C-alpha cells in the first residue's frame, strides 16, 4: 500500500496512527474489524516493523545492527543471515573483512545509503513482523540506489504487508494500491496500474 502527498499533507501522522503511536482525535482505527485500543493496540504493534528515512545504526557489528536491541549472546545468527539474504545485503556483508562480526561504523558511516536501508529492511525482517512500514525510506537515495532498494523490497515474502510513504510516484509503482493525501484527507485512491 502506497501513501503519497506533498509535505504537510498528513503522511507521517497517518503512519503514526496506523502504528498505534498516536490516538485518533475522533473515530477509530481498526484492523480486521478490531479497534486498535488497549491490548489489541499492543498486539498490533508487535506485528509492525518501521524502516525510517534516517535509519539509526549503532557502532557495532552487522549482526548486532540487524538484530537491533537483542543482547549479543542471544542473537540468532542464522535468522540474521536469513533476514540479510531477503534484504539483499548478505553478499555485501560476507564479502566485507569480518563478515557479520564486522563493524558498521558510527551511524553506518562506512556504508552507502542503499546499504544502510537494506540493513533497515533486514532489521525489520529479523523482527518477524507481518507489517513493514517504510516511511520515506528511499527519499534521500539517488535513482539507481532507490531502484536497487525497491528491488529488494519487491522480493520480500508476499505474505507480508508493506506500507510505503513516498514523495516520488516511481517509488510506489509496484504497490497494489496507493492513497494520495492533501491537508490531512485522502483525495485519491488508485490501483498500481494508474500510478
């Protein structure tokens, strides 16, 4: 599902509402006809992984950055590798000097924008989330890098729901449906063929 619109149109607020980070001032948000309140909201949030535009990376190993917030001794390296393969960053990691134990550098300084975003995708997949939210995750990338990252996203398991926020229509070209927002309202709903 794609969400697009100009700056200030309500894209980030919509995503925050969908992720249960904000409570609607009126009405309600439901998933499968279950209102996202109380315990249902907490259960919903367990199924969501967020890939932001500016991914936070720690000065630690690739494995620790993919299995973010998991103590090093509890990291499932096979699960890390599986997530990295799905995000198309595995080959880069294993060909680096220390593989999954290699350091990414402070804030991923040694990595390209596309590599950082692929680590973000791998992190989301490691979590095992059923809903991936990409909040303008490719907007700072050049066209070639965005194409490579989008190719990685398209190859992710089709049983996972992906919600993408973007400014560029090309970013949303493979979405099943897209919503255009203006001034906090949905002004258009299109299918992928017309994007």
